[in-house]
C-alpha cells in the first residue's frame, strides 16, 4: 500500500518542481511534456505532472523502505527540485548499513519497465529499483542490476530505452 502522506508529499514536491521548471524555461522553447495522460494512479492528468509525480512518488517509496529497514543506518539522496545541469551521476539514493553501501537508481511507471539506454549504459548504480504502480494505492517493486537491464529489448522513441514487459 502507498502511504497516504507520501502521496501528499509527492504532490507538493511536483507542484514546486513544475513551477521551478516554468521559471527555468521561461523565454526558451518549451521543454515540458504536453498533452494528457490516462493513469491508473492519478486518473487523467497533464503529462508533465504525471511524469514528475510517478518518479517522485517512486523515490519516496524506496526511501521509506530503507528508513524502516533496520539493516541500514542512514541514507543520502539527491534533492527533488534541482536547477538544470547534472554532475553526471544518475544515483538517486545512497544507502549505508553495517556492511553494505548501495547506490540506487529509482525508476517508476505503470506499464512496462523502462530505463533510458544511455543512462543505464554509463550508469554507476549498484542496483535499479523499479516501482510499478498498479492502482491508486498499490505498487509492485522490482530490483535489477545494470547487466540485467542491458539484456532487455531496446526500443526507440525520443531516445533509445531498455524495455521489459511484465
């Protein structure tokens, strides 16, 4: 089950992120996703809202899991609202336990499992956790290594991506 408070937190962060993006792209050709998306999680919503919301909610779910898992002592994560530009890392969460240190990349969606091909190929994450939303309140988690994802089918849209139908 998706905790109610995580849904509200994700909504708050998405609204702040969308406003920050509008400011970043003011006066530039539009970089936002246009159109509507029919979602099992949200109903019908703007595509840019959907994209940010599922990603943020997926990451919050993963963070919560590690917060309550006694094997881990602490975690660090990237901020959810950033200015454009990147340090080149695709790691979203770093977990440290008694003998483990894991760098984690979180992906979220509703249908097949998808990951940008270039990001995975140059990735430096120990594991990739996919959160697949199956209803407004439920999800299924999946865990893969970089090598496992690279064995998936490659599809092409705006850019190539690895795809696994589940």
